[in-house]
C-alpha cells in the first residue's frame, strides 16, 4: 500500500512539474504577459512619436508657416525688407593669475 502511495505521489509531482516549470507552464505564461506589457508600452511611445511626425509632415505639406519657420530657424533665412540683427556678447576678460 505504501508503494502505491509513493508511485501516486511521484506521478502527482511529475504532473505538477509540467504545470509550474515545464514548457507552457505558469512561469512561461507570466513571462509572455510581462513581455507583452513591455511591448505595448514601447508601442504607445512610438505611436506618440509617429503622430507628432505625421502632424509635422501635414504642416509642411499644407502651409507655408511651417516651411518659413524651418527656413528661419535652421537656415537663418530672412524675408525681403526685413533687417537681420545679430547680438554678439562681449568677449570675456582673461582671468588675472598673479
């Protein structure tokens, strides 16, 4: 009778091993869910970036304001009849090391 109890206990432990540790186990399922949440968070960030880029492309296609803003900031261009003023800070005086 004890022998049968040992066999049944070993069989139960063997079945539990596959459930908790083996392939397709609870732990593997937890890892998949964790990886899925991580991927979803990354996708949300990328979607926000894509939306911003799409809005910028739309602005560049539709209006001259965005093109003008880029020309002014990135290329240093000015409109006709505008005066360009550049403020240069005074040079720093060298430190006196005596």
